[in-house]
C-alpha cells in the first residue's frame, strides 16, 4: 500500500516554490490517491496536470498499481446549486440516485428543478440477437438525488 506520508512529502516538495498550498491527501486501502490543492486566485488545470505528472514520476507503478486524482479543493464535490447543474450541460457527470444506483453520462438539460443525463447502456432491440449500446436519457430532480458531480479526467 502506498503511504499517505510519502505522497504528502512529494506534493510538499512540488509546492515548495509555489503559492499553492495543500488542502488534503487521501490514500485508500486500494491505492486510490486523491490530492487537493488550492490557491488564493484559484487553481489552474495545467498546474493540476503538472503536479499529477510530478507525483507519477516519483511513484512506481511497477511496485504498486494506483489511481491518481489531483484537483482543487471543491472540484469533484457534489453540486449544491442549480447554476452548477446548468454549467455542466454538455459535460460528463456522475449521479447517485435516491435508490443508490450510480449513473455516468453527459448532462443534457436542466430546467424547473430537474436535470437529464444521457448514459451509454446496452439495450435489447426487438429483432436483434445482441444488445446494442445506445444513449438512454434519464431525468432526475435536483433535490431527489444523493449527489451529482463532475467527472474529471486528465
């Protein structure tokens, strides 16, 4: 298992000559590493990518496989206001429904307290032997889900 202290030291080394500061490092038992940084003027995506590469250069995937996520404080957090839903139209989101099912897809519409995402799902079409992958639209109430958040990929 990758040690949290080791990741913190690597991040602190990268931060030493910058105005950024470390908010949190989380390392799960299955080696999923989440690093959150911040800056008074906001965090640039290019700096998150640079930090991610810096960490990857100092950790060996040959010794341990890991998943790494680097972002700003608050990025990847559940949406709290409708403007966040509207700003995500056309982007990939993850939704945890009230019944505990997780969906990933593109935000399509937001209106009247509801939002619609399009997920890629296998659908059995009549007359075909095998299911085909299609966009399936699902609509949720903003106050009727456990969370909805951006999917961040580098």
